[in-house]
C-alpha cells in the first residue's frame, strides 16, 4: 500500500470549497498502488522547471493564476504541471494546422502576451495588476485574430493545458467533491441524489450563475451563430 503522510489532509485552492471536511485522499487505501502513487505525486512541488525559460515562467505563472482565479495561496502548481508536460512532450496528440506544435505555440503566445503588456502598460505581464492582466487576457478571448493566429486557437491552447493541470490535482477534487478514481472501489449509490458513505454534501448548493443569466447567454450565443452562418 502506498504511504500517505498524516500531514497530507484536505486542502482546497485558496481554502475555498463547497464540501467542508471532504478529503479525497481518505480514499487512497481503496485505490490500486500504481494509481495512488500517480495521484500522490501530484502533491509534490516541481522546483526543477525544465521547459519554460525564466521569463516565460514568470509570464505563464501569472497567466495561469488569472485563468484559474488563484489569487492567494494555497495554489495548485499549474505552472509546474504544465512545464513538466511540455518538457516530456506529453501533448494532446494534435495541434491546429494554423499554429505550430504546442511547445512552440506556448513560447510564441507567451512572448506575444508579454509584448502586449509592454506596449499597453510599459511593464512585463507578470508585473501588472491582476485587473490589467485580466484585460489583456480578455482581449484574446474576444478577438478573432491574435498576432497572426486564430485567437480562439490561442485561447484553446491556454485553457486546455491550464484546466487539465488544475483538475488533475487532488486539491481541485476536494473543491468539487470528486471522489477520485473509481477502480477498484466502484460506486453503489446510483441515481438522483444518491450519495456514497464517503461523499460529503455541499455546504451551499446555490448555483453561482443564475439560471436566467445562463438562458440569456445561450440565447445570445445561438443568435450570434445563426448570424455568422448567414
């Protein structure tokens, strides 16, 4: 059985969770040893950055903090996890035909983001206030073209890697109440509102995005897509 230190208890990013007291790592003993080893390894910081240069590291770290809204600690080490993936060339196995392969695309887009920060604010991206960083990032999401690339493809590159890293981490599982690998434990309490003995109910199940706002956003998106096709 894989050893877990008693000090490794329930943690959520920035201590913001909807499932108080839930710790997915309480289930470690139910996972097979290989799976448990892989998951526990994600808890260790990665000080040995080997893909990003120091300047790229500073820009990427600030970008990930804004994308995942990690404003204070404790933070999930998204930067370290993405750096490791790129260093090992563990990509998604595909890339957009109008963009270079992911490693080069990361270097190019981070340089572009830093250039925008210098042009608009006279400072590197990582030195900007969070609001100014957010404005530059939002401009990419809203644009059609970004430094000769499809802005939607740049946005996809950034968010795919950021979300894959963030939500592969046990702290994020604590935040969303996810029980981790189901094998070989499995699930018994199936059906609506079914809850396993190890699961914890939400402290506040209120939808953070009001239903009416989501309906309105869906309507606008639909109308925009129709207009685009016509």
